[in-house]
């Protein structure tokens, strides 16, 4: 993958130490790609660390990650085997970090060599405590499907999320350690939505949130309709968990509100799109978005019934 030129290393005195935390579960190919891009940063190797947290993988993922990290003093693999949750895995990484800044990525993303340098510069430039980064979705090989194209224009509108919902997704999030020490880590009970809950908790505590358009992570788009629906089903389960946990309830609306099953507002959907497209394609994408919304509702319903009859 060819990357655009970055801004280079931050100016000034000693650079802040950054801990990059990456949870992974059963994704040997993804974690291989991610680790290779993380350890090749132009940022001084003695000023950052890469912490891969294996969430009790059942395949060769941990072995792949350990083999790659073995060749780099600033990269390591640790384990979270108690709780099956990416947020619990991130919290394990937080407990082992040494950074002034904590940067979170997913196990299938790729970053340019200047990513960390640009990240630190963005903190200095914006004065942010909590920073959302730009996510560029790309189509993997043989990924030219309508769902894949849909995801490249709608995936991760981080600036939209920050403006409307006060959070950034954990595939492209960085936060000062002092903020986590104050408001607490992610809620490890959640299967999805922990990034939303954490971001809104940070905003509620009065910390400065910002978006950095020049700090980019590259994320492969989902290309199959089945994986797309499965993702939204999982999101729905997380939304219902947010509602059921009384201390988090303000973050989610009740299950039986009609907005949960009505089509998205066309103007809101248009605002979420990161690129324009012909009208016919817009209609197709709108239909895909609605099926995702219905899958989210199904996930909420499944979680409600599971709790009710447990």
C-alpha cells in the first residue's frame, strides 16, 4: 500500500512516550500486517511501545504475533483470557502500558511510517485530551462488491461521530493517560459500544476532544453481506447491554422506540457518507444501511431475550 507523505517528527524537546495497544482474537493475517506497520514507525523506537493483547485466540494468532514481536524490543504480546471482550483486552493493555499517550488500533489496520509522529503533533497542535483519527477504508483483493463499495464511503465517519455523539471508534483513537486515570478505562462487560460509552464519559468529564484529519489509519472494508449483517447484529447486542446496565443507560434509547426500526433519515445518511455517488447508487447504499439498522434491532432483541430468560 502506498502512503501519502506525513508531517514528519514532532518538533520541540523530548518526545512523549506513546503506548500503542492492539487487541486481537483469531486473526493471524490481520495482526501480522498490523504489527509490521506499527514497528516500522519513524518515531524513535525508545519513545513508543506496541502492546498486542491476545484475547484467548483458539488458532495460531498468538504464535504469529509473538514471533513478530520477538524481533523488536519495543513490541510485546500479553494475554486477556478471563473475559471475551475487546474492551477487556484493551483494559489489560492499559494496565501494562508506560505511555503518556495511549493509542488504540485494531488488529487488521495498517498505518504509515509517519503515523505516530503525526499523532503526537496533532496532540500538540490541538491541545486535545482525546483524539479521533481519520479512517480510510480500502477494498481488499477480490473485494469489489456492493457491500464493499458501501463500506468505503460510509465506514467510520469519525468527525461525524465526534460532532454528533462525542466519541471516536477504538480503531482510530488516542487519549492521554491522565484522562484514563481520571475517568476510568473501558467497560469490559460490553460486547460492542464500549468506545461510545468511554468517549461520552470523557466528554462528560469536560476533557477536550478533537479530530485529526492528517492522522490516518487504513482499515479493510467488509465485503460480504453476511459479515456486514453480523457486525450490526453485534452492535445491537452492545446497544442493549448499554441500556440494561443501569449506570450506562443514558447512552442508549429503549428497545421499543419506533426510531429503532424506521429507515435512516436520508439527510443524516447523506451526512455520514464520506464521498458522493450517483443517485441510483445512493438508493442502493441507503437500502444496505437500512438492512444494517434492522440487523442492529435484531441484535438488541436477541440480547433482551437472552437477559430475560437467563
